[in-house]
C-alpha cells in the first residue's frame, strides 16, 4: 500500500487530485483543515518490493492468503463510503445541500443584505417583471375595449332589428347634432303606431317643449346685467345691440355701460365708440372697488350693462373675474352667459360648467348665421336647463338681435339638417387615390 498527501483549497479540489493520481479505488486515510485549505492522506494498493520483505519468514498457511486492506470506515471509524468515487458523490451532494441551506438562512434572517451585483440583478429582474405586467395590462385593456365595442355594436343591431323606426329616428337626431344621451331619451318616447314623418314631427315638438327660453327678459326688467363668456363670443357687440334697443325704448339717459375688459387692445375704445353713437355713458373699471363706485354712480339709471373681459375656460384669470362679480352681490347683478352657437358640443358644455360657478340668469346665443348645425347648442341648453334669452345672427347694430323663440330654434335646426345633414344632399367628391393614401 502506498500513502500520499494531497493539498487543496477545498475538499472538492483535494479529492479531485486524489482521483486523478491514484484512481477511483484509492482509500482516504484522514483529512485535516489548514489555514490554506484541506490536507488529505490517501492510500492505494501496490505490490510490495522484494527487497523490503524480511529475510527470514516462517511460512504458514495464512501467509499465502491475501491481506485485506483496511477500509476508510475502519480507519476513521465512520460508516461512510469506502471508494473515492462514492465519497466524491457524497461530498458534492453535501456541498449543494449546505450551500442551499446557507442561502435560504441568509435570505430569511437578513433579506436586506445583498452584494452590489445581486441587488442590481434583482432590480433588473423586478423592472423586467413590472414591464411585462404593464404590457399585459395594456393588452387586456385593449381587448376589453374591443370587446365592449363589439358588444355595444351587437346590442345596437339588436335594437335596430326589433325597432327599426327608432333606430332610424335616433340616427337622424344624432346627424342633426343632438347628443347621444338626449337623442336616446327623446326617441324612447316616440309613438309606436306612427309613421316616419309623424314620429319625426313628434320628436321635434318634444325637443321644443324641453327647451327653455326667456322672452325679452333683459330689456323688460330694470337693473344691472353683466354679459360673460369666453373670448370671441361677441359680448361687446351684443352689449351695443342691447344698449341701442334700450336707448330707443327708454331714452339714452336711462342707459349706461361699464367695461371690465382691461386686457384686450382697443377694448375700451370699441365700446366707447358704440356709446358715442348711441349717446349713452360709458365708463371703465379696473377692479371691484371701482366697479362698486360706478354702480353707485349709475344707481338712478334704468339699465346698466357690464361688459366683462373674455377669458378661456382654462384661463386662471377667469376665476379672478368671477370672484370680482361675486363681491358685488349687493348691486344685484344679473349674469348672462354669451355663447357662440357654432362651437363643438364639448366646448360649450365645458364653458357652461365653468360659468355656472356663479348664478346664471340665462344665456345669449350668437353667430347663428355661421352655423351649419344647431343640435349641439340645443342639447347643451336642454341638458343644463339653461334658459335662452336672445339670439344674435349678424354684426348689424341693433338689427341682428331678437328675443329667443323655441319654435324658431327647433325649426332652424331642422332646416339646417335638411340642407346640410342629409346624405343625399351631400356633394359627391371623387378623391384621388394617391392623395388619399
């Protein structure tokens, strides 16, 4: 038997050296730990040299029998495997189990302690997982929207199949500019046994009954009125029309105009020119205190009209102006919203939402002569229960201003739809395929 010593930085490396030099049948005699690694003493069978045998040997029967090599279990008193191959397999398995236990214990006891590379790797994995989840959510949301669209289309088809006349009338109202919610509500009251023309006239009358108007409310009641609204709605021109009609009806000494528009270039000059032509007093107020002083100065006038500055509903200065009007509640100012009738439905709806923060007595619709559809403004007025007082359909002062009429509005809306909204009245334009692409 030959005995060798092997050194390695760990047990795996030392056992590999034993296997490479002595083979898989070598026997481990002992192992020790050192500061530099592991020391292993291994032995393997070898034929004894003749010169090493004793000169005088008494032969006996037992001498001819092969001497049994002591196993690793007998040497170190362990029940482990005897061969190096089995020991390597056991050592590998033990090392794997020990490494798993160490990682698990470190994770459970101190999850916040990681190396820099480990933290970076985990962070990248978390980001990838979050990106994947976000992408899945977006795909599910898109699928949901598509399914909702398909289901709504199937429901709409089923409704049209059961009530084809209702579907036809609903489409006509929507093409006229009536909002979807209001159109569905109105169509639900359509008579069952009536034909298409009778049902259409019934719906128009129903819209007329829902629309609220005030006949000549501003000129018939004395006091202070303020016209408010976004930029470009025609507030200044509308005030000039009202002042001219009031001066003609009550006298120029009974009418006064105050402007709060200190932002637009030439705003005061424009209203002052109108006042000079009409013959009424025109003053300018810079703030709420000056407005209060002018209102007190014109307290004996029958009608005092306040021209406010035009701001977008998204402009923060609008809130300041509304607060100025609220501070003069002692003057009992009646506020009227001026809207141009040729706006989009959502624009008008948002405008009403912003200006309803103060008490609105009604509204004045302008630029009716520029409209191709009146269903949008009719829908906004009905849905917000906003009373319409005057209609302006031109730039002439004071001719192009008339008291609001429900019949006139609904009839004009139907005529515009008949002229511009019907499919057979639309011009057929042949598009160039290359340009279209």
